[in-house]
C-alpha cells in the first residue's frame, strides 16, 4: 500500500511537471517565400532550449513549448534562419523562409518550378544536399534514377556520356532547362551531358516534371521536363574548398567563394573545379575543368540584374562501339573491355574520344512594376566548340569476336597498335595516309531571349505571358587531327578543292552550317481558390525555321549552296486542375495536345540541299494524366496514371540504289503509345528515419504497321515499284526499362550525420532498334505482305532484369573553427554484373545483340571545409 501511494505521488509529480513544461502549444506552416512551396523537414526549435520538431510534408508543425511566450528558430538548408516570436497557444499561420541566395525566386518563376499539391503535374524534386550525397562518381542524370519513369545509364561509360529516358522517351523528346533556358540541341533535340560535367557542384534544385509539365517555353516536350536551377549568389559571405577521390584514379578538387550581399546591393559567387581520372572502362581517361560565376546587383526595390556564366571544358576517351556478349566474356578485362583506343609511341591514343567546351552566359533583369506585376527577362548566349574523334581512310581496327585476334591489335582483345599504322603510313610516302584520325566537329553559336510577365488580375487569378526567341547556327565539319606519321591525307570531299592534300587542322569530307530560328509565345491563366482548388489553361505557338549551307558538296558559284528558309508552325494547348480534399488528400488531372516541328534532318534528306522535304509533317502528341496524392503525419504518397500518343514520329529511311545513288522515304504513320502507372512514397518512421519507395509500370508500344510508304530518289522522283511496309505493330518501345522499382532508407544518425541506402530494380528492358529496320522486302507480293502484317512481329531482344544497391554516408564536424564534412559513396555495392544498353541484332536474341555492360562496384570519398 505504501509503495502504491509512492508510485501515485511520483506519477502525479511527473504529470504536474509535464503540464508545467508544456506551457503552450503553437503551430504554423513553413513555406518558401515567393512561390509558397511547403518546406518539409524544416527544423523548428524553441529558442534557448533543445525542444523542437520538424515540419511535415505540407510544412506544418505543432510544438509543445516550455514557456508561454518566447521565440522559435526555424532553419532549413539553403534558407536563412527565421526567428518568430510566439505567445501562448498561438497559431503563427504561414511563415515564409527566404532563400539564402539572391534572385532565386525570380529564377524559379522563369524556370516554371512546380509546387507540390498545387501544380497539377507529376513532379519530383531533389535538393542540393541530396545531390551532393547521391552523385559521387556517377553521371549527372543518374541522380534521378530512383524517380518514377526514369531510366538513366552511363551508356558507353565515358566521362559525361550518360543518358536518360523519361517515360520511354529519350533526350530528343525530354526538355532539359537550366535556369529556364533550353539546352536541347536545336537541330536534333539531344542533350550532351558532357557539356555540363560540373553541373552537380552548382545545382541548387533539380525538378523532374513528368508528362506535360509546368514549363512555359512555347512548345512542351513529350516525355517530360528536367528543370535544373543553379545556385545564384549567397546572401552571406563565405565559401568552401572541397576534394574527392574515387576508383580508377578519380580525383576532384575545387573552391567556391561568395562575397555575400554587400550594402550597395552587389554580390558575387564563383566556383571552379578540376576533375581527372583513368575511367572505369578501358581507354576512357578524362580531364575536365568546370567553372561558374554569378554577379548580382540590386539596383533598387524594383530592379535587379544578374549575370551568370558556367560550363565545363573537358576531354575524355569513349567506348562508342557496343560488342557482342561473347566478346566481353572472352576479353581479359571483361565488362571493362573497350575496342576504341590504343597506344602510339607509348602514349594512350583514342580511336574514339570527345572534347568540348560550351560556356553558357545569361543576363537576367528582374523588374517588379508593382505589388501585382513583374517582368523577368533573360538574354542568353552559348558558344560550343568541339566534337568527337574517329578514324578516316582504311579501317584497320577490326578483330575476331571470339578470339580477339586482329592485325592491328596488341595481343588478343588488346588495344590498337597505332605504331604499326604509323610505320605503314611512313612507308606509303608520297601516297599519303592510308589511315589517320579525324574529329567530327559540331561547333555552334546560340543566342536567345526569354521574357515572362506575371500579373495578379485578381486575388485568385494570375496571368502569365511571355516570348521565347532563339537563333542558332550549327557549324559541322570533319577535320584531320593526327596523320599517324603520314605527310598528308588525300581527300576528295570538297568540290571546290578536289584531290586536296590535307594537314592536321584542315577540313575534310563535309562542311556545312545548320541554321535554326525559333520564335514562340505563350499565355497561361492560373486560378487559385483558397489553396484548395487550383487550375490552369495554357496556349502556346511557335515558328521553327530551318536553313542549310553546304560548302563542300556545291560549288561556290552554285545557288544551291545555300537553301531558302523552311518554316514549320507548332502549337500547344494544355490545361489541368488540382483539388485538395481536406488536409490529407488531393487529386489532379491534366490534358494537352501539341504539334512539334520535324527534325532538321527530316527536312534536308540525305544531308542534301537539293533533296528537300519541304512538306515534312509535324509530329502530333496528345496526352492526359490523372493523379492522387496523400499527405499524412508520417506517410506521403503519389499515384499517377498517364497516357501519351505520339503520331507521325519523324522517321527517315534511306536506301542505296543499284546505280549507287540514294533514295529516301519520309515515313508517316510511325505512331507510339506510352502509358503507365507510377507510385512513389516517403514514410517518416521517426524524426530521424525515412523510407522512400517507387514503382513504375510502363506499357510502351508501337501502335500499328505502316503500309505503302513511297520512296523518292535524289531528284524527288517517285520510285513507284518499291513501297515501304513496316511490320512494327505491338513491338515494345525499346532502350528504357518499362518496369522500375526503388526502395531507399535515409537515416539521420545525428544532426550532422546521415546514412542512405538505395536499391533500384529494372525489368522489361528491350534492345534498341529503328522501326525502319523492320521493313518488309519489296520483292514480296501484296498478298504476301498482307499475310505477314496480319501476324505478330518478332519482338526485340528482352535484356535480363537487374537490381543495384548503392550506399552513401555524410558526417559533419568541426575542423578548428571551420565547419567541415566527409562524404562517402559506394555504387553497385555487391558488384552485380548487368547489361545496361543493347542494340538489337539479327534474330533478336542475346547471341547477336550488341551491348554495353554497366559499371561494377565503384566508390568515392570527399571532404569539404566551409569558411
């Protein structure tokens, strides 16, 4: 009885103490200033205590304070600390956190950043601290590999040679924007990530908008939009030095410094880094120097200007040529085998390499006309210089796939013996080089202006409108880079200088300019009712102009040397709505239709100025999507269903005629359907432990067969007895895993220490092929063609499924008076052997397909000291 009384007294004392300690209950919601995006995971601490909580998925928090009045401190990486006074049981409402970077809000408007549970699109966002931990020695696109609908690989494995597919679409049909500026090649739409090899060091936020997206450039992409927001200028003075090392000689070091925002409104931030290494794949040594500079000036309350320049000058060896599985298995270096390099005079010499420098400069003007209206304008320019290496003359680099023996190989499956070629070229003497090295150059000059007007028509209605102007000149030529011991190389590619004896640096084979003009306009109305219902409707139009100048295939006196301009009108219409059902649920839908100009090569067939397809058809895309979101105290989840139809995909086939002339077909009716379901979630088990997951199930197929496409010769005369029939109905769209899954663990061991474990799984991955390669023989009768087209075509080779484990660890500590951190990363922890990319072969099987193997186990260790 006595013990019972003592226990009740102790329990009462504890209860009384807890009541005293919990003097007040305060709540609020933390958002990013300017765009009102919730900030989940922000730290909210009662000042002068260790009492605190973190915000939930919608930025909400509830804190039991120890006093009935005082102040709370709110901190979040990338934002300035906020101090807010409170009184007993107060609802602090919406608390806006200012970015620690000058001008970031304005950049986000130009870049069309989507807001969770408001913008009706499927979106995933990755912050800078996660990029730093996840990147390691990976390719920049691989940061996104745990995102629904994404398939990212290293391709051949050279530095910067990574690629990414989104919902089954390659980079030609995925818009990539850096600070709202489009970087897809203006002629073919591709993205060359080696041009941006240092981007990971200066990225503030990366956002993937799948499907239609929120991008306000004049014509949207098909698969989605990758929005990269770089750092601008830090508000506070300081910087850091950093270094990292990794497998195969990987070494990186660099520095960042910011002046901070000065009293006169000026601020500057600079970043520079150098990266070198031997490469995981044989013969892929690399060296790159990345640079970034931002200068900002606040002129007054209405005007700000900012200048930014960034880029990466790099050179790296490549593995351009896929090989048979048999070759990799027989080669001593296994999955690291690369046939595209060798030795000359004891030095590594590349048969295939890449070198490029593409500084991108932009001048931004931010103008707040009044409290309701602003105009943000960006004028930009980029000057690309570089290309990819290769060989010319007699090809001497072949070898037996099973034995690895080759006349110009050092050992079986060995590197190229360039010294033997040098000896033969010297012996050739006056006959010139039998074999030599060349580079295919793709220099360019690109200028553009983006201007966006934003005005609040009412409290609930916002109008955005803008212009998108681009002017592009691509300069294409091949040049001699190494005569391999010869005195010269003969070339007959230039009709204005036939039988030329070329020296290193001289142009050869081809030399032409591709000119592209673009003028677009867009308008968008956004309706926001009490933050529970949001809707938008958007219209855009653009005119794409193409022109070609050929200096080698036409005499200088020939008027055909320069073509006329050919114009293609494109437009888009899209709309969507999001409805929040209470505190936990939201649903959204979007729908859109747009027409996209055909590619440059679809207009100038066979790279010719007199074989012009001026009636090339626009590509036609329609898409709709449904989405559901759940936000609970611990669980956040998103479910999306999408359907995209891509009609009249640009498909050009060329044919060799008996008289050695070329014929071509602009094949219409090559249509594809991309549809699927995507699920992603975060489960916050505790304040320290998060679980993440993703499941993406795609069904991407070529829609129907193509009948009786006509073929034309170089003079545009129809070859009536040779129609094209493509047997493609039901074939899987290849080159990206249609089933992907990811599971992850994020554990905060302490406020300064974090561990992440990621598992990614890929299945339903089919070897790449061109639909034009599935044409039926022209010797078949119409009845035989009908019979074949009524059957199912042979499916392209399905590659083996695979799964990979990655681990990352970061720890912060004091280094004297400085804050420092260590970051460790290991990818493919269990050294899984897998095929990441393949080109379909005859018979569509594992024996004939050409493949790339993915990387085995790799690691990196980095250190950073902040000052």
